[in-house]
C-alpha cells in the first residue's frame, strides 16, 4: 500500500465508485444541462432529479497540467509527479495524475491524448491517466 488517501463513497458518489470498481467511468447527466460532476443527486442548474447515469469512453485530452515537487499524502516516493486536468471525450473535466511519461514539462502538451486506467487503493479503484497506447499500471 502506498499510503495514498482512499476515497470514501457518499450516497451521491456511491454509483460512481461502484463503476470504477469495474474499471469504468460513469457520470450522471441532466438531459437539459449536461454532465454533473462531481456526482450529486440533482442538476445544479435546473434541479432535475434523478439524473441518468451514462458511461464515458475513458478517453480525453490534457487541458492543463502542473508538476508537483512537493509530496502529497502517499506521494513521497513519486516526487516530482504530474497533476492534470483532462477534458474527457464526452465533455466533463476530470483531475488525476499522469503516468507513463518522464516527469518533465517537455513530455506533455496541452491537447495530448490520454486514457484512463485505475489505481487500486485498498479496493477503491481511483481513475488515473496515461498517454493513449501506454501500458503503464500501478
């Protein structure tokens, strides 16, 4: 175990974490206003409830990134490391870490295609990201 924090499911996020346990990303979506992330029981724009859950492809592009030189909880052995914002192919943005490339600014570009993979943290599968075609796992 790496010592990284383990997310806890709430009633609002339970379905999200149940799907990540199957190595899939699902999110709630309002028919009128689009994706709702982080998950909540209603659309924050119009109040529609319940929301329909839909599967995402797990593909996206890097919208922004930073290289952290300070160790977050459980990252003591990984400094420096990438923290990225991903524009998923379907639209919603997700945050995660990027693996499978050297941790240098030259290794990443805005718009770089990435795909999700899942890090097992004590049975909770946390979405992480790697360049499309990479086989890196944690």
